[in-house]
C-alpha cells in the first residue's frame, strides 16, 4: 500500500480500517453527520447564513482524498439547509493519471447540477504541490499561495476552473500537480467565494498531513 498505510500499521498482525475506509463507514452509518463538528457547520451555515467552503484534492486517487466524499458532503449539506457552498479545488496528477483535471472538474460540475436549490460553485484552484498542500513545514510559501487563492481572493483571476487550468498550462506547466494558484472571479472581477469571518471551512482530504499547516494558518491569528 501507500507509505502512510504501512507506517501506521506495519507489524500489527491484523487489519485496521484507515483513511478512506473510515470515512466510507462513517458515511454509510450516518455517524459523520451526527458529529459535533458537522452540527457546528450546519449551525454556522444554515442557521447563521455563512458559506461552507470545501478545500481538498479533486481526485479519486484514494491516497489523500476521494471525490465521492466531496459529493456526499454536497448532498448532506443541501439536506441540512446549507444554501451556499464554494469548492476550492486542489488538482492532482500524482495519485491519478496526468493530466486528468478536466475529468474531475466535469464530474464535480455534474454533481453541482444535482443540487438546484444550492448556490454551489468552484471558487479557486491550483496544483497540489504548489498550492496549500505543504507538509512538515517544508515550504510555507505553498500555504501562502493557497491563502491568497482561497481566503484573500488575490491569486491570478480567472472566470472558471477550466480557464484556470488552461492558464496554468499556458505558462509552460505540464503537470496538474504543479499548476499555479488562481482565484475565480465574476464579471466585475470580484472573487466569487473568498473565505470570510462567519463562514465554515472543511478540508475534505482524509489524510491529514497536508492539512495541518493551512489549519494552523486559520487558527494562529
């Protein structure tokens, strides 16, 4: 298996559910939606009118994330009365074939269309190795790039996620994982979904090592 699988259970002598399997089980049982964390999100977004921001790897590589979990969040959020959702997509090309961003964008947009009563759209993006997903404090500039894209809304302005991918490739980048960060803007060049006070943020990667630094950035202030 992947390195994190072996590191966690090597020598245990029995099977342990990890990562994606634990999330799958929690979704199947419904326990994830009964958690205090999810109820707080619903209170903030459905009760308080905040936006639900979902940040993570747009992929089904099943190493850091699985796009199916993202789709389950859409469905439950709509059922719980959350009316505004923004997705900040980190593009893969490492745990899945490269390039393949368009495939995952199309699948996600199909899921958007299944929630007609929710204002749901992409708000920013970038390749996983240069946007947000640093680990071990190796290069905080990666987190800074994500902060500008997701929170400040000051990364390269583009009209939609596909345009962001096309722009990134036009700079000479050939791998999805290295696409520079960008922010999606409306016709007046304003970001369509910056993260502001009163919103809720979920990093939907189930593997946590590349979520720690962004979490610290939100909490340290």
